[in-house]
């Protein structure tokens, strides 16, 4: 943990998707390190645990309702923060889930919903905070991408493409924002041990789907790899380090699996890398 309460002094941070996993740990990590933290979640009924810890440790953390797919909800939450604190220095766009299934089995509505949360959700929050950060002439936006923002996986086309889109968006936005003192960073975790929701497209539930054998293999793999995944506390720690860095990197990998995969990707041809993925995930 970086104990930089000095740096964090009076800085206001907003984290989306703080009800569990990476968002939950990040909100606590920021609050424990002196950030005035707004742990936002779409379902306020899930706030009991984080509120108990906040009270027990006397943390500068407040829970707010925010659904990243809802314009009104994003506006209300951010207006609320501005009324209370007058500034927002850090935003962590973390809310997300994974639609797992073949493109043929996924309806356009299911794919659009995936992008609505993972991609447009982050845009919705950024469009609301950018004018504030521009006025402040400072701000840090952390977009929680994934190793799946750099590498494709079987049955992951919708999720992977939403994260590739988030990567391209963030990289391009960095050129727009630098002149205003606003930084945009990407966090790329490997497999993390959270309750990460894998949503199965309706059509893929049909056991007669021609993609069932690959789906079953991937689902088997995911259950065991997530249980052995890196702790979300490690991701939270990387986020804290990145935002308190004087000159942060654009991208931060988290977890040994993420480093190994990116290394293999860099050192392999497309064909050889595809063989590695098939060998690891489908055999
Ligand atoms: N776990 C992994 O292996 C892994 C690896 C790489 C990247 N990631 C990324 O890390 C981020 C967090 O995932 P996690 O692993 O921590 O999973 P998680 O424990 O399921 O947390 C996801 C969070 O996103 C929230 N969320 C979903 N839709 C939302 C919406 N419309 N508005 C606001 N919040 C919403 C969830 O809220 P509810 O509780 O209400 O559902 C939950 O708080 C995601 O962007 C994911 O893609 C995860």
C-alpha cells in the first residue's frame, strides 16, 4: 500500500461499481490513503459491508447510487459530489461485466447492452467529469480495461471488443486531454478472483448450439482460473500507485498471468499466439 496521505489530501475520487470485487477494494484503498472517496454502485442495497468498514475505520468514504447505463443517475451522482466537494480529481471507471458466448448466439441487443455498460458507461461518466477537470486544469481518469483489451479469447468476442474499444478510446483521448492537465490511464488485470458476472446469451443456453462444446470448455476453465486468480486488492494497489505517480504510464498490467500473456503476445506471430490460446483454453 502506498501511504501517501499527503498527496491524497483533499483529493476527491469517484469509483464506479464499488459493490464488489475491484471497485470495492479500490474505493477502500483510496479512502484508507486519504482520498475523499465516493464509492458508487447501482444497487445501494449492496452497501452494508463497505459502510460498516467505513464506520469502523472512520474512513472518508461515502456511498452514492450510480448506474453507468443511466444518464440521469450519472448526472445526479456527479452533481451531488460537486455540491458537496466542489471538485473531482480522480475517476475510476470500473463497472463492468462479461457477455460470454459466440457472436452467432448473441443477439444484437445483448451485445449492445455489453457495450452500454463497459464502453458507453465509461464515456457517460467521462463526458460529465471532463468539463470539471478541464476547469480544474487537473484530473486523473482510470479506465479498468483487462488483458482482454489486448488479446482475444474464445467465446469472448463481445466482452473483448468492448475492452478493445475502451483501450482505443482512452489512448486517443490522451492526446485531447494532455493540454488540460488531465491524465487517462488503463488498468489491465489478468484473471482476478472476484464475483465477476459472466452473462450467457439466451441462445447459448440451448445445449444444441453448435458452439456448446467450446462454451462448456471455456466455462469449466473460467470457474477454476477465477478461483485461483489474483486478489482484487492487488489491482486496487496498482490503481493507487498509478494515480499517485508523478509521471504515470499509460497502461498497467496486473497479475503474473497478464505479464506472461502480453510477453507471449509480443514474442509470437499471430498464428503461434493463437496456438498458445487454444492449447491453454480449449484442450
Ligand atoms: N475479474 C476479472 O478477472 C477481471 C479481469 C480483468 C478486468 N476486469 C474488469 O474489472 C472490472 C470490475 O470487475 P470485477 O472483477 O471486480 O467484478 P464484480 O465483482 O462483478 O464487480 C463489477 C461491478 O460492476 C458493477 N456494475 C455492473 N453493471 C453496472 C452498471 N450498469 N452501473 C454501475 N455498476 C455496474 C457491479 O454491480 P452489481 O453488484 O450491482 O452487479 C459490480 O459492482 C470490470 O470492468 C471487469 O471487466 C475483471
